[in-house]
C-alpha cells in the first residue's frame, strides 16, 4: 500500500506528515492478528522503528531471541514468556538489564530453569514490576520467594503449584510486597495457616485471594476475613476448614463479592452461613462438588436468613451437589433475581424443581443443566417460557428431552450465544428453529446422531456469527453441510468434525475460506487426504491446533505445505496417519510448534524421529510410543529434556474403530 | 588464690599447645560448673572465664592473641582491686552473660560476612548499583549488630568503672578493649564498604556509653526473653501500686539453696517441711496448727493483709526494689528462676548442640526437646524454636522478615550449577557423534541398522537426500547455542536438499 502511494507522490513521502501519535493510534487498533503488526513493521524503515517504539507487549518464542528483541523493542512493559519453556538466569539478567524500570509485568508460568539469583536481579532492577506469574514453578524454593519479596511494588502474584514453597517464603513475600492486591497460592501445598495469616496481616490491599487446596484452617481465615478490600476469595478444596472452625468466625467479610468454596467437603450449611454472614455485597457463590451434607438452602434457618440478606447475589454454582426438590424450591423463593445458575451434574434436579427455579428467576442469562438426566420437555418448556434473555444454555446429555422440545429454544430464546446440545436428541427441525438465534457463536452438537446436512444448512444460513462448532461423531454430516457452514460463517475459529466419516477433501477446501480458523479437528475422517490439508494450510494462516489422528490418507505431501504456510501451528496430532520421517522433519520449519503427538506412525523410524525431535527447537511436549524409548539413545532424550521438552510415553494397542451408532450403543450400555 | 594460680599456670601451659583457645575454655568450664560453690574464691575465677570466652570468640578471627594476653595481664590487678574493695558491686555472672551475648553477636557478624562473601560470588557480573544496594543492606545489618555489641560491651564497664573510677587506667583499658572488639568486627568485613560506618560508630562510642551501660542489662533481657519461661513474662503486666504490697528480699544464698519449702511470711526456705513448720512457730501462735499452715491467707482474709511480692537481691536489676522501675516477682519460684537465669552462671550445656547454656535445668530440658530440630530465624537474628512464634514475631514487628536457611540458599542459588547441568547435558549430546545407526545397533539390538538401511533403500527414496548418517548431524555440535535460530532458514537447506519433495510440493 505504502509503496503505491510513494510512487504517486514521487520523491515526497506523505507519511512524513503523519505524526507518531497518529501512527500509534492506528497501531493500537491492529490487535486481532499479531501478524498484522509484523507486516506493518516490514513496510519501511520508519514504520519498523515506529512499530518497535509502539510495542508494549512481547511474547517471544525462545529465550535465545531475547537479547535481540529487547534491543529492538525498548518500551516493553509486559513480557509473556509462556512460549519459552527454558528461561535461564542468564536470560533473566538480560531482561532485567534491558527493561529496567519499564517492565511492569512478567509471565513465567510455563518456564523453568531459572532460579533465585535471576529473580533477585529482576526484582532489584525492575523497580516498577507490578505483576509476576510464577505458576508451575515447582522447583522454586523459599529463597526464590525472598528474591520476589524485593519487588516492593508488586501488586499481582501468581504462585499456583509452587509446591516447594513454605510459610517462610510466603512470609518473605508478605513482608516485602506490601502493595499486593492479587495473590494466587493455589496448590502451594507447603503453605499453611502461618503464611496465609501473615499475608492477610501484612498486605492490607488484597482484593483477590486464591487459597485453593491449601492445608489451612480457620486460624488464618479470621485474619483473611478482616481484609478490608477483599472481593474475591477462592477456597476450592480446603479440607481443613470445617463447620466447627467456621462457627468461631463471628463476622464475615463485608467487601466480599465472590466466594468459591467448591470441593470443601467439610463445609455444610451452618459453616457456610457463618462464612457469608455480613457479606452483603456477595454477587457470586460457588459451592460446586460440596459436602454430601450440604443440603443447601434447606430448612436450616440461619443459612436462609443469611442468604435473604444477599440482595446483590447474581450467580450461584452448585455443580455436582446433592440438591433436592426442596432446595431448588428455596432458590426459587429467593426475592432476588439470579443472572447465572449452574446445576451441572446435580443428580436431584427434576422437572418440578427446575421449573420452580426458572419461573421465578426470569432474568437468568446463563443456565447450566449439563447431565441433569431426569429433566424432560416440561423443563425445557418452562425455561424457554420464562427465561427469554438466556445467552448461554448448556444441556449436554439431557437424554429424556425429546426432539420436539428443541424447537422451543429457537422460538423463544433469541439472544442465545452459547448452546451446548452435546449428546441430545435434537434433529434437523430443531436445528432449523435454532438457526433463528442469530447471535449464536458457540454451538456444540457432538454425538447428536439425528442431525443431517439439512439442519446444518439452516445453521449456516442463520448463524453467521458462529465461532465454534462441534460436530463430533455426527455421522450423517457430509460435505454439503460443511460447505453451508463454511459459506455462512466466515468468522469460524474452531471446528470439530471428528469421526464424521463421510467428510472428504471438498469440506476442507470449503473450510479453507474461513481465514480465522485456529483449531481444526478431523479425527478418523479417513477420506481426507493431503490435498484437503494443503488447502487448509494455504487458506487458514491462523491455524494453531490441528488434529488429524486416524486420517489414514494424510501423508508427507500434506505436511510440506503445512510446514510452509502454517507458521502459527502450536499443536499437532499425527497419530495413525501415513506421515513418515520426512513429513515429520519438515514440520521443524514451524518455529512455534510445541506439542506433537505421534503414535502409531508406520513410516516413522528411530533415526527419523531423532532428527525431527532435534530439529524442532521449540518442542515442549511430545507423546510417543514407548517402544522408541529403548530404540533411541538415552542421552538424546536427556538433551531434549534439557532443552525444555517433556516426553509422554504411550503403550496403547491399536483399536479398531467402531461405527458411530455402535459406539453410542456401547456408551449407553451399563458397565458390567 | 590457689586456684587462680593453678589456672593461670594451666593456661600458660595450654597456650603454646593450642594457640586457639577453645580447648582450654571448655576444660575450664567443666571445672567450674558446680554452681553451689559460692565462696569468694570462685568469684575470682569468672574473669578468667570471661576472658577465655572472648578469646574463644576471637580466636577464630585473624587476631593476634597477644592482645588478649595483654588485656588479661592488665585485668589481674583489676581483679585484685575489686576483691579488696567491694565484691558486691561487681558481678561476674552478669558480665559473663553480657560476654556470651557479645559472643553470639560476633557469631552473627561472622555469618553476615560469610553471606557477603557468598553473595559476592553471585553478584559477579551484575551492575555495580545492585552490589551497592546489597552492601547498603548489609551495612545496615552490620551497624545494628555493632550498636548492640557496643551497648553490651558498655554494660561490662560499670563494674570496672565503679571500682576504678579514680584510676585513669580504666579509660586506657577501655580503649584497648574497644580496640579488640570493634576492629575485629571490621576485620571481618573483609574489604566490604561498611568499614567506614563501623569506624564512625566507634568514634561516637564514648558518649553513648554511659547511657548504654545502664541499659545494657535490660537489653540483654529483651534479647533473651523468648527463652525464658512464661511465668516471669506474664506478671510483666501486673501493675501494683507501690506500697500496696509487701516486699520480701531473699539473700542469694537462700535463693540458690536447693530448698523446696518456703515460709510464706518471710520467704525463708527449708529442705524439709518439718523444719518449715518449726520455723512457722516463730511467726506466732496462729501458725502452730497444721490447718493454719495449709491456708494461711483464708484465715487472715478478714483483716486485709498486704500482698507479698519479692525482690531480687541483685543491685541494679529491674526486679530489685531499689530500681526506678521496679517490677516485683510474684512467687519464690519466680525469684529462684529469675535469679538463676539472669544473674547466675549458665552451667547446664545442651548435650546436643553444645552451645546453648542454661542456668535452670528445666529450661535445658525444654530446649533439648527441640534442639537439633528446625531453627526458625528472623531477619533480625532472633531465633525461635517454633515456627508460629517466629510468625508471631514477624506479625508484630515492621520490616522483620523470615530468614531463609542458608543451606537452602546454597542449594537453589546454584543457577550456575543448573546451567552447568543443562550445558553438560547439551555437551553430552554434542559429543554423541549423532551416529544413530551405530548407537541404535548397540542398544536396540537386531532391528536398528537394518532399519536405517531399509530407509535408504526405500523405493520412494525419501531417505537418500537426507542421509542422516553423513549429512547434517555434524552440525548439531553447535547445540549449546540456539539450536536453530529461526528454524525457517536453518532447515530450508535440508528441505531443498530433498529434491524429491520440491517436486511433490509443486503439486500444491
């Protein structure tokens, strides 16, 4: 574009008139595709320089690039290292010396190999560091936390799964980082009451606190609940907290907006009531997979009283709870109006119970009744009748709902954006009705054996905003249906046509027009060949996940274009395909390829595999057949592991693919 | 005197053999362990003890032992003057306490300096700024320790000062003493910046001494308070108005005697209850019945009697009735424990760590229960036997933070180790020659080499252009650096090499 203009104006460059601010504003809008900015910077030297100055966020592929890119981009504030599995202390010192006080946020959640001294340098040099994500740092010790504690301005800290950290480390952080507002300590199994208590005492500004799966008791909880600004408290799976200990807490936390006590097996109604007493601003309550004794909201008057006071409550999640008719009726009798309700996998949900809830809570926006297997058309009728504003309805495996009922959904809930009908009886008529939901962006139709191309053509015509479509094991679907989708839904980003056995290359050719396609899964589509895959590779530049397991007709000829065009490919599954050493080796030219699964590749030899593994520098996870473990030198794997690659060894015997109908029958058979 | 001579003789003998004193020191202690000896001859002894201790602490430093010997030599007359003048004013056990505190502090100093040395290693290659910051931190720590040292050292003085106030040598001696203690701290700094700060402290020293000499004892208290049993701490909060209670003061001999029966009126102790009862008769006829003995307070509740509180016989102690902020002790047991803990020799040494010493055997037993287990350390240097105590302390004090044990630092601070490891792995791979066919044949048995050959013979000819054996694996020697800088170009040659493919991709 700029070249043309330059020619028009002769020697004069009109871009000289554009101030940097204006170009910056334009660049601000170039967000959707990271490659856009790349092309922009390639236009000319000044654009290159401007873009380099403008960029604030970096997500490098390898740590080896860091010195160069940090030199090119001087104003980086956010550094996302999730693609670099190896980040050594040397890299950290490069970062801390290059970024100094500009750097505000770093993400190490997927990186390993750095240690205390690197972190110390970072904390001391980058004075304005506000966010650090150290999740999954299972090797980090307390001394690393002492280093983090030097980052005095830290506001957000993620330490999920840092299993080697103890109270001492957390204590150092608590004393050092007084401005902390977001703290995640999930799965820090070495941290107990003392550490959490100290954080609560020292960091008064905390807004978000995740204490999931910590061995804590009410000892620290009393100081946690005294936090003046605490809005979000997550205590999933805290088994040490029980009713008796909660009963001691006289006052709840006034500022609390969201409370998650999922999987806390020892909290029942009375404990819950003492926990939420006083939290009048509570908006979201998650009690998923709670104690079997959590009879939720039944007669226990204290809890009922507490819940009555929660006038702002909007969202309740009761996934996997033993909820009864009475319980649902109590929810129905609340004077407030819920926006979000999740009853997924609640065994006690019946037509009557659900109806009593939905008829009262007419403002419901999101409803999850996944696996409520007892409900029938009656519930669907009530839901569609009263909750006209639903944007999300998830009802996987509601097998008693007959095919007629799905017509109601399309007729009455026009605002639906997300609809999960996996494993339901819906048919083409139902799909035709659903196609009236023009805002639909996420549609899951997996294992719906009654739908055919006809229904899908309606969806393609009506739901132009579709982003995700799941057609897993919809055996009747053929190329015609996919063509309609490809033509009608240009914004499609994810499609799953696994085990739609009639799909051929024609579908792939048509899907190649969906240029935003990021995830493509076509397991067991044995008619697909390398040709179809080539079309996808050429057309869908954004492709990042590809699963062509059991596509027997895809071979090396499909890999070469993939290697050339799909430069964003992160994850690929090639199991049971006809790809050989050469195809695999060619994939090495995809620099961001991280996960590969290569089981049962007949054409794969040990030496070819070794070459491919060595060539793919960015690999993080490889699923391989266990046999290769002994066929290749051990030191090769040591080397690859030192590069940051993990191996998963599989020893599964080849299974013969079943007909979809048989497959479902087998699924429904009760286990012997 | 006899003893003293023998001791000094022994000392002289020992010195050439063991230029570093610790050995002597321990022997010495064993000799004087028995706390029941209270006659004056033992009183002479502690100075030696004291100095041998200093020598112990300093023997580890690069200090010339001559200094100490000099001090000792000077101290001889001091002792004698002391003896001849007033023995009461001069309590060697208090001094001993102070000195052992000094010893602790010097150890801390040492650790700190070790830390500096350790950090220096790590710090290498970092910007000077960073080093300077760390040095500042360490300087701050050093200064605080030095201040503590000075104030405690000051508390050693009053005894000397009192007795020798007229004699000028005291100042000279003090100067020398300071000269021994402080430079040693500096010497440890080993070229790190804080030297100057330490120096300036010393120059200020003489002014602050008078103040700190009073406070010294108290400070000593505070530091060691966490070790003391609760009973003493608890009544810290008791606010009895002076005059509302009766003060009893037992003599130290009385306190240290192994009595178990005490008179509730005068506090006298007895070994046998019978003797106590006999004694009680002397207080009046009402105490003659055993019933009265059992409940002396109830009977007299009608007429308000004064509550009894106890005073410590040690002059200058906060628990002594003459102290400005006198805080009485509640019971005789409190007196006993207080006196032993604060004013007596710590003669019970922990058999596990051989460093902790106690004067009350119960304290030793409590300590031994936890000794050897995790020590919980605060950044201020205070140690705790229990983690929750440490956290309570940290919660209370601003800026204090848990100290991470050094060995852990060493363990994980080995980034270089880590890197070394991975490098090693890389090098290993580099040295593998990448001769897969041979490697495979050695490990995978029959299949291998045939397999590769088969690959080469493959009708599609896929393998011939790649030729794993000869082609490119030499290039993998470069692994320690980014294996493939940007795989696109680095692998292009391989692909272009595979001519059969360029044709195939032409199809697309």
